[in-house]
């Protein structure tokens, strides 16, 4: 892969991740589905203070079926920073993004907190498809989480 193609791919992957954050926060579930490959591996086992073995999910449809009912009744703000994108070849890349998020469950949410503020990293694999770059694997690790308990 020449430098020009690598730079173009890196920019496309950064735009893909920006779309991920925007679609998540705006509850654009169709747009969010479009950022993933169908065979997505989503690993959120360490995204909360307690390790959750059931949060390793295979398949974009299964991941979204779990995510959308839980997040649809929340307000969220996600920020991604300082991407480290490494091109493996013309069709595959890996990336790490520093992240910060806020989650505020609505009054009808089943989430057991009033607010969550977290910091950590997204570790991802990307694959070029006929429709452009997509996230093929996503894993969230946390450095710190602050939780405001429900009263």
C-alpha cells in the first residue's frame, strides 16, 4: 500500500469512527448498524466496573439487539480522541482510540445508575468492504468510571 492510499484509508477509518459516535449519541440505529461488518465481534466485558462474561457478542445484529433497547432510553455523549490507526494491508487495519463517555439513563431505564462518566480506550479492527471501511471488532477497556447511584 502506498502512502497516499494509506492516508486515504486512515482518514476513511477516522470518519467511520466519528459516524459511530454520532449515530450512537443521536440514536440513529440504522446508521450505527451500517458502521459494522455483519460478523462483528463486540467485546464489552470490561466496559463496566464488574467483568461481565455475557458482554462478548458475535454478530452485528446480535450486538444491536442487545444495545438498542438498553441505550434507547438514555442520553449519551461519546468522544473519541487521539486515534492510532495501523494499516495491516490494503483491506485491514487496527486502531486504538482514547475515549470519554457520559451516560444518563432516563426515568424508565433499567440501568442501575443515575449517571456514568467513563474514560478508557476502544481497541478495534477494521475491514474494507464493498461499501467502504467497517468496524469488524470492537473492544472497550476502561481506565476509570465514576457512577452516580440512583437515590
